[in-house]
C-alpha cells in the first residue's frame, strides 16, 4: 500500500513533488472567529495562495517576493470582506522557513504588521 502513494509516506518524495507542483500552497490567510452583532451568527473567511515553489526558489529575493504576495492577498481580503486587518492571520507553509519567514503572522500585533510592511 505504501508503494501506491509514496508522497504520503516518504518525506523526500513529498518534498520533490512540492517543488514542481504548480498549485503548491505557500500560505493560508484566514480570520479569527467572527460574530455578527446583529444576528449572533458566527463564521470565518479563509483563502490560500498557490504558487510554483520552483519559481519562488529561483527568485533573486524570495523573502521579498513572499512579502509582496502576502501584502497583495491581505489588502485584497480586507477590501473584499470589510474585515479589518487586525482580525486576519497568515500561516506560511513550513517549507518556506528557509526564506526567513515566520510560521504565522498575527495582524493584531504591531510586530507582525511591521514585518509585512
């Protein structure tokens, strides 16, 4: 059974496939739990950013490229949903640690908003 889907059981194979995957998720962007004060309903907004890992790795400044993409997604999410920036969280893929990005950015903190600026 482990021979049928090696990327599920072999870290090396999974890493290789992530490198050529055109839909590799570089980060997830989501809100904390939101509550509508009028109706009491609760929910959450979420999206993910897919990008070619190989293209990112070949960039002359992958960390800066990641920041620029994240800023674009965050700005767009705030504009489309009307949810203030302080309610959003960005979670980078662990594979991107080598580019000096944190695992998470919590935009209710000045430190994380400054990092992305």
